[in-house]
C-alpha cells in the first residue's frame, strides 16, 4: 500500500470509529477534511450523505450522493442512496411525486440551486462548491483579449475591475493548464493560493475582499496606532499581533512609557493586548473611549477560565475584584474584540460582544532562526507547554509510559514545564529529556527535537478557548500529532490523529511509532494546511480590520 492509500485508509478508519460511537459531528469533520485532500473519494461523499440522511436532512444528503454520482454514474451504491434520499425529500414535501428520471435530472443541479448545500460544500472543500463554467469561459476570453491586445498593460488597466471579479476563475484556468502540462506541483501551488483567497472569506464571515483592496487602502494616510501591551512576555504559547508585518503596511505603532500621558489627537486607533493586567493601561483605554477613538482589544485566551495553577494566572487571571472589573470594562469599551479561536469567539458572542477571529499564522523565520539539532537515532515523542497542563498530561501518562516500555528506541521529550517532566520520574533518564523554554528560539528548538507531538487537553472552558498554534507549528515542521478532541484539534484536523479515549491514545500512539509511512503522510498533510496560514495573509487581515474599525467609528 502506498503512502497516500495508507493515509486515506487510516483517516477513514478514524472517521468510522466516530460513526460507530455515534459521534456524528466528529465523523463529518474527519470526512470533510478527507474530501479537501482527496476530492475524488466516492466513499467519503457517501458517508457524509449517510450522516445527513440519518440526521433528517435528505436535501443535503442528496447533494453529496449527486457529487458521488458525477464521479461514477454506474455505481449501484450511489444509485440506491439517491433513490432513498429522493423518497425522503418527497415525503418532506408532503408526498409530492414525479417520474424518477425527472427527479434524477433535477437532483443533478440541486447543489447549485440550494444555498444551504452550497454553503455546506464550501465549508467542506474550503472553496465554493464550484466555480461556474460561465466564469471560466469569461476568464479565458478576457485573457485572450489581453494577450492579443497591442497594448496589454493598458488593457489590464481598463479591465481591472473585471479581472478582480474573475480572480478565482483565472486561477482555475491556470490549474487546469498546469495539470494538462503535467505540472502537478504548480497545480497544487495554485490551488493553495485559491484556498488562501477563500480563507479571507472564512475569517471575515462575509464576501471575499478584493485582492486590490489593500493596495487602495495603502493609498490612504498611514495609520497611527496607540499600542497598549503591558505584558508582552505573558507565559502563553499563543499567536501574537504581527507588528513587524503591519509596520510594512504603513502602520505606525506608538508604545507609551508607563507614566506617560498620551496625546490622543494624534492617533487613529487603539490596539490593546490584555490591558486588564495593568491599571495604567486601563486608564489609557478609558481616555481613548472618552475621546471617541476606535478600540480593538486582542485576547489570546479566555482569562475568565484560566486555571489557578497556570503560570499566567497571577498576571492576567481574574483573581481579585479589581482585575475582574478591568477585564469586563476592557471588553465593553472595545469596538471589536479579536481572538485566535472560533470556540473562544463564540463564548464572547454569547455575551453580545462584537468579535473577529484572526487565526494563528505560520512564520517560516521562526523555525529557520532556531538552534540547529544534532542527528539522533531515537524516535522522540514529545509534549511542549509553559505550564498549567499538568492534569491534562497526567490523564494520558499511563498510555505514554506503556508505549515507551514497549519500544526501547522511543524517547520522551518534555519541553517547558519541569512538573510535567517529573510526572515521568519512573522512567530512566536515558529514556526522557527535559528542555527549558526561556526564549522564543527555545520553543522552536524543542519542537525540532520531536517526531510526534502530543497534545492531551481536558474538556475545560480554558482549554477550549486555546488556538491551534501548537498543531500548526508542528505542521510547519512536518511533525504528526496526537491530540484530545479539543476544538482546536477538531478544527485544524490536518496532520494528526484525535484520540477520544485512553484506549485510542494507546492504539494511535503505538501506530504512530510503528508506521513511518503514516507519520510522513500526516506530517505532509499538516505541512499543506500550514501553507494556508501565511504571515502575509494574517497581517493583511489585521490591516483590513484596523481600517474597517476606523471607518466604522467615523460613520
């Protein structure tokens, strides 16, 4: 079995385990991710259709079965399911019937007619369910006119709005040409670019912004941003605001000294990071609100739920009434709150706050600038964290020790928290290693020491608010991971396995140790997913949000 087949079989097995345990939503997540990477897999379309049919949604089920039929019109499994789904649809319409042939014809265009299905397929494929053939033809005609024009540059300038509108179709044309020329590498690169465009839509939650929008925005006056970050070294493995990249986009950040009184007339917007940890920062925030300056508040995690034992608790935990009041005030003073995870955003939205999700970004400089790693002859499984997750690791300790005892060539790497390292005192020192994390490069050096990353997280509100940064960083290094079913792991999905029980922790960890092909295929899948999280894209999302917030306040 080749690497791709092994990867596909393993992931289907995980999805089917979810189905057997009646975890329908998790199964949908697994098979949706499979279809992102294996869009011609008929069985995944059928299983997704079965999930929605069982959930009482025959229209959506029929859309998936129709997609499968387009791949193999003669497959009897598909035809039986289409018939069954069509009966369910008819019953839902009050028993109205029509000839089967006509029904089959109608179902073929169902995905294009139903917004519900189109939205679903867009979410699964990370792009709209289809770029219309009409747009592709328009794009081809436009290219032809530009190429044969005596003044191509002038023609481009004249048709700029149309080019902007047809960017997805133009990319689709190039993807087709690359495949026709046998350039699969180029086709994959172009598909990643197309998915990057739709990532902007996913993050903003509305229509895809024009790729030239940022260019037009840059023609405006530079942004002067009052930067409030009283705790820049907060002990959290979490994404940061891309200050350096935003500075390249004409953003001027001004950071004040602790006792300085700001002249707020000189600023366009305030960007505050965890101001509730510092009384002076809260005074600046209140003054900015009084001066009607737009305020963006960035929160890396749900500090209302941070555990007592977390190293950041004394700095940002709401362990006294004054800080709790400051945290609440910061949220209410902000025109918009920015967070790195959808689960945390949903918590804040329930309290009626305006929230935008800007997910973590992958910065290749982080890894290339870290210390070199010596060659090794062991297979290293590892955990990395700055504290507060002792109980999370303890719940899977027995499974980890069991695998280490079974495989003498496996070594355990613990980075960041010495208490987690001490959990494994029963192991000889030759089988475990501790790596402290003092500076940023220590984090990347520790990650380089791992062949499999472990991320056990209990189902707690704080853990559920965390972003997928560690999983993303592992993907950037090509490291497969094994994780608990936290929202971050379920949403990221690519590059690893999710264990829902202690038995699965042991089974999957053992499998990752034994199967090099599985490790490689998962690592490659994580690497592909990381390409959708470029630092350039993240900085443009931030820039757009800053401009949008300023304009919204002026209106």
